């Protein structure tokens, strides 16, 4: 477990995640790749969180207490991904909310096994790296800490941290 300082209190977490969100808009089922001046209709569309949201939500589903030091603006994209993180029970006490847009949007176009991306990112409204450093300040690097009781009770994270196979990945805990 790691403890990170936020204002005058600490946030206890198994994993501290410094990183930004993306709002991913994914088009699927295109009959062909779009060409200039021509509209192509897909059969599916998905809006979801991307970038560090994927890591935070995945770890949380394994029972890991995640402290995510994201930055969210007051725009719809930021707030959508923030709501998804709350629904996944990701600890956002380390997140910075700003009263201005901080849009980070990627559109993915998937066709015949290939993908293309179009991305828009607002300039950071704060010094992001300084924000992440503040979140890490109380978490000494290399500290070997046990997983949360919730993760141990689920068994999967503890087995993975012990070096056993977890799906197609092998996860090791440093001592």
C-alpha cells in the first residue's frame, strides 16, 4: 500500500497512477475506409475512457486500490471519463479538477483490421508533471507493500504478485 499526500491528508492506495485521460470515440463496422469528400457509415460506435483510465479501471477490477492523479476540466469529455472512473470505484482524491475545458479526445476508425486515429488535446491547464510529483511525494520508490485485503480475498492479484501466471501476462512484485 502506498500513501500519497493530498493537501493535508494522505490517500492510501496500492498503485499510484500519474497520467491523463482520453475520451475515446470508436467507430466500427465500416464497409471501407473513408476517403476525402465521401461519407462512410459504420454499424457501431462506442464512447469510453482511454489512456490511463483503462489502466486505472482494469486494476480496480482486479481489486487494486488505485489512486489516479488525473486532471479533469469542466467540459463534457472530461466529466464523462470522470463519471466512468467513479463508477469503477477509482479513487480520484489525487485528481485535479479545473474550471475550464481540458479536452482530450481521440476518434478511432477501425476498418478491415486496421485503425486510424484523429486526436485533439487542449493545452494542459496546470503543470501536469508538478501535479504528478505532488501525488508521488509521500510514496517512496521501491517500497515493497502488500496488496489490499480486497485484492487478497479475490486471490487473482495476490497470485499475480507472487509470480504465478495471470492470463497471458506475468506480473512480479519487487521486494
